[in-house]
C-alpha cells in the first residue's frame, strides 16, 4: 500500500513462513524495487521523485531466529536487499 502526504511511503505485507527464495525476494523485486526506482513514463515530470535517502523500517523480525513474525530470512538476505 502506497501512502503518505507525498505518496512516498510503501507498506508491504509479507506472508508468514516466507523465505528469501519462497516469496520474499519476489515481493522485494516486483513491489519494493519498482516503487524505489519510480521510472513510470506515464507520470508527469513534477510528480516523479528520486529519493536522497531510503529508510527501511523493517526491524529484524523477519530473521529466522525471531519466533513472532514467522518469516525465515537469514542475515545474508538483508545484505541481498
């Protein structure tokens, strides 16, 4: 879901039991990266934006060692992102 005053905040729900190779990477590449790149030719030039800074507010609850989130990423996967 894209929201925020300037439509520059993206919230992406991740299914439980996701791993980098089973779901997480695909969502990252098809949803998050296109949002960050924002090269939609249909947008007006003044509506395009190029971020100077990207803040990822994800915590580390997606790590396989966290029992609450039920995701199964390993530390290397955060580096891959």
